[in-house]
């Protein structure tokens, strides 16, 4: 029997949690072509795509949609969805420096549990959760190992497919392809890259760069940390909450110092010589940090408004080529 | 002093002449009083484009508002501890005002500096330079105001609510933090309906919410209170907080009386602009609680007298308009009246700072209930419900939803609220967008406002 499916859009919603309830929390990343038209002024392109994906998903009989309060745009998008009973808005704390938000995150997971059960899932058992966590953890380790042998867009596609499957299984890998072996190392950071946006990664490689880090919202930055095996027995839910909420660095978090710490660590470990910042149009969080990142990063930065039209692609091409010329 | 003259809108230059006459008639001003023209000389050039009410009470109100920076520096010199409270609008300041030598203000108020100083302060230019461009709301002016230190003293403590707030503010406050300003972040949860079986609590607005949210915000306030105590070196006792709530309720009661009198009177006893400024006093008392009480008492006395004498603006046939959201350019409030409308109900995004605070709960619980009534923390549907209730209460004939340029919430809730009100109230509703200096779009604004007023007039006459 097919598992009930719920559309979700945030890396802070653990797919393991769905698996423990006998459902799939599938992260959708392939918006219909209609979603690519210019959205209303002020609306982030990603949030608009998420809304349209969720609408289509619910209309096609999906069990429900899970949004989070990671930003105003996603929070308000959830309210525009119908029917409201099939929409769950996860109160994702923005602060993290005190114990309270960590407690709240855990409580929200339990509230989500109630929603999943009401919508066709089963009550979770700790053993089921621990088993799901082991399965996903192993898959993520394997997934990350493929980074070294894949082109950037292929690896990004693998991550998207893994999140979309949301059952802990790994997608098939296409025929082995050569990852660029030479060229300046480029870190890509910023907002989410959907399937339709992956041309950007190809563009960097076609222009002679080597993507050494995908730290976008849909890249490896937003994977949870690996689980501690001993904690899977003692307190799987606590371990799940900590691996996600306690460790994923993101731009909306307050303060967002952990994002900067992560970048400092990873850029140096991957020997990145340049960085590309991807900013979805009308995303305040990423846009606000662009100038700070420019001054703070140890390498040159190209900031790109992510617009999937001819002009947008041309602008991106020019910026990326200029960046690569600077760092080559 | 009650005005010896009938109500009339006048410009700054006329006000300075009138002030001389009033002084001759016995007007006594507080220490921050003086001619309004001096504010223009100090850079507040937008005042030259505004029309003001001609009562001594209005003069005091404007001098109070425009002297805030000066008063803050004076308070610092007198040893006051200053808490910069960001974003929550109207709740956290009470924690500071509960202590004898502490005060709170909103650095968010820099929102209006580009308008009042007609961009001459360079705050938007500075924001552009650091990458906070026009895609952000005018609150981006705050970073330059903060770092420049000419607009207000550096606070001893800065708090900022994040979570279910707006992206603009959160992003801008984070940049401020990146420039080395320490910020005490606190979590404002999204306000939702309780899930099945969840323990419930009722907000003063009548909305039912999960009791867990109240406990959560209360815990955050207890944490902020500890920081305020530390900075001020005094204990924030339950008695002190209860007394602060009582004073807040007194001010809210003054504003309730003022709003009712203005919105229900056959002729508007005060213009829209002065009502906006008076309401704003509720959020942090314009950095002086005693004076806020006195300023509002004067305005109330003037209003009562005008209502009793049948004095007011217009002929009583103006279209009654409910206004949603504050305007980045204050001249928009004058524009409403010049188009033939009058203000009858407002939601300037801080209605939770106008509602009475419950006194039958522990003080921090009461404050948590108020914080959860913040229209921005909840759904657009709940906000629309409250606007509709207000529009009905004040018998509004039209609603103007004023969009704030760049504001993350406006792109979503503006259209939603407008549609909901159209179907719930059946009255004309229009959306307008008011930039900090609206001169270049004034003809468009005028046309849109006139169109909605005309539709309301047609509806009134049954055409
Ligand atoms: S890209 Fe930015 S605005 Fe868009 S959904 Fe993500 S955080 Fe929100
Ligand atoms: S976006 Fe709206 S709520 Fe946020 S600071 Fe600007 S005006 Fe205020």
C-alpha cells in the first residue's frame, strides 16, 4: 500500500519523523512551469513556488502540506492554502541560544505527530523512530560520499531526489561522470536551488570553476548532523531534534552566527577560492547578508539574483565569469 | 490651555505666529516647547508640507514628538537607563517603565526619519550602501540612525522580537548585530488556533489560542525582565510591574476616549494626522510616560470641548474611512482629508498597544496575552476580522489599506485583507502604497483615494 504523502519545504522537518509515523514527508522541488512566471512584487520566488507546488499537491489528493515559520513569506503562504485542515504550520523558532527554543522545537515535532496521525499516519513508536533514523543516517553518509564523484548539478539533483523520496532510500545514480578536476574552487551559498535552478551549477563548471561546496538551502549545509548511535536508544526524539534544530545553520536564525561559523569552517576545509551567493528575488534574509558576506568572506563573492529568465541567466553568466577571472 | 480659536489646519509658519499670540494669551509650555519652525531649522523639513491642527494641545503633541531625540539625550545625562526595544510595539517597554530610572524607546521609530527630514539625514543612502536597498521597508533607516548615534543615544540594552514578526526587521536587526550592537533576541511564536484537545487561553481580543503559547511568551518576558533588572540595578517586582500596567491602562483609556470621541463625533474634532501621532504615544510613551499622560489629557480636553460646542473639521458629510497600516509619508494623512474623507478607525499595526491589559492575572501573563494579540504575529484572517469589527464599530464607509514599500507582510496580507473586507463588509476597499516621500506619486494616490471615496458616496446615496 502506498504511504500517505505530505508535501513539505523545510530542511528542519525531519523525514525520519514521517517514516516513524508510516508516512512520507516529501520535499517537493520541481515546480510546474506555470510557477516560473514573474510573481507579485514583494513575494519571494521560492515561497511562490512552494505555494503553487503545495496547491497542486493537495488538489491531486496529497494527504497534507507542512510549512514552517522560517520566514514571514512561508508563514503567510501557508495561510493561503486550502483546505486549511490539511495544512500544518510548524512553529520553527528563530532563536536558539537558550533552552526554550530547543524545547519548543521538540514540542512542535510532537504536535506535528498529532497532525500526521489525524491525517492517516500511525502513532510513532521509539523503536520505529530509531530504525528510521539509522536508515536515513546511513543513506546520508552514502549520499555525501557521492559528492566526490559527481558533478555539482548531479549531486544537487541527488539531494533533491533523496528529500523527495523521503523514505531513506537513495536514488539511482546516473552513469558516472567526470567531476571537473581542475579550476578554481567555488562555494555556492544562499537560498534554495530547485530543479529548475541547477543550470547555475552547470554554468559555474562550464565556465571553468569547480564547485567545492553547495551551501545553499537545498545543499549539504542543511543536512542534519550524523546521529549518535547511543542516543538512538536512550532518547531518539531528543537526538532527532538536536541533530536538526541544534545543528543546521541557517540565515533566518537569530543570531545567525552559526551560519558564519559553518562557512568559515567549510570554505577553508574545501579550499574555496571564490563564492557565489544565490539570492531568490525578494528574499530579505539572504539579500540583507550579501554585503556583510562580501566583506567577511576570505574570498571574492558574486551575488546573484536568482531569476530563471534569459536576462537573469545572462546576468548570472557575466557575474560568474567575472568571478572566475578574478580568482583564476 | 483650550484653544480660543475654532479648529483650522495651518502650516508651520502660521503656527509660529499663532504661538506668539497664544503666549500673549497665557499659554504656558513644557520645557521642550517652542516654535515648530525650529524643528524645520534642525532638519525636519517635511513639516513645511504638513497641515497641523491649531490647538495648543496639538502644538504640545508635535513638540513632544519632535523633541524625542533631545529628551533621550537629556535622560541619559540625568542617569536614566535606556532600553531600546525593537519590533514588538507596545509591550516590552512596560518592563523598563516599571523601574524608577529607566525608560524605553523604539529605534524602529527611525522609520519616519527619511520622511520627516526629507532624506537629508542620508539614512536611506547609508542603507543602500550597506546593501539594504529599496526591497526593504523604510525601517532600514534604523541602521544608520543607530550607528550614527546622532539620532538617539546608544541604549544600555537592546531587545528584539523575532519569529512571527517580519523578515525586513529581523534581517535589518541582524545586520545591526553584525555591526557589533549586542541584541537580546526573544522568540515571538506564530499565533494559531489550538489543536484538538490542546489547552486553551483567551486573548483580550477574544481570540482563542493555545495556552502553551502564553507560557512560552511569559517565559521570554521573565528572561527579558532579568536583563532589564541587571542593566538597571533594580528589582522588577510584581508590584512594580502591576503599577506599570495600571499606568499603561490609564494611557490606553485616554486613547480609547480620544479615538471614540474623534471617530464618533458628527464633525471630526481632530485631524487624522494628530490622531495617528497620538496613537503612536501608546507604544513607548515617546520616551516619557508622565508627559504622554499630560499631552493626551490636553488633547482630550480640547476634543471634549470641541465636541460639546459642535466644532470640528468639515461639514459632517465626509466619507468615514478606516485606515490600515501606518504611512511612511505623514502627508498621506492630510491627503485623506483634502480628498473629502475623515478618519474613522485605525489599525496602525499596534492595536495591541491600545487594548486594555488584563489586571486579573500575574503581570507577566497579562503582558504575554497582549504580545500574542499583535496583529503581525497572527494570521491575516484574524487581522482582517479585527479590522472588520473596528470598521463596523466606527461605522466606516470605506477602508484604505496602505501598503508599506518593501514590507514582506504587505505583499501577502494586503490583498488578502482587502478581499476579506470587501466580502465581509460590502464597503469599498482600496490598497495604496505610500513611500517615505510620496510627492512624485501624489496624483496617483489622490486618484485612488478619491475613487474609493466616490464609491462610498455612491453607496451612501444608494446609487
Ligand atoms: S528564500 Fe528567503 S524569503 Fe524565500 S522562502 Fe526562503 S527564507 Fe523565505
Ligand atoms: S515590514 Fe512592516 S512590520 Fe516590518 S518593520 Fe517594516 S513596516 Fe514594520
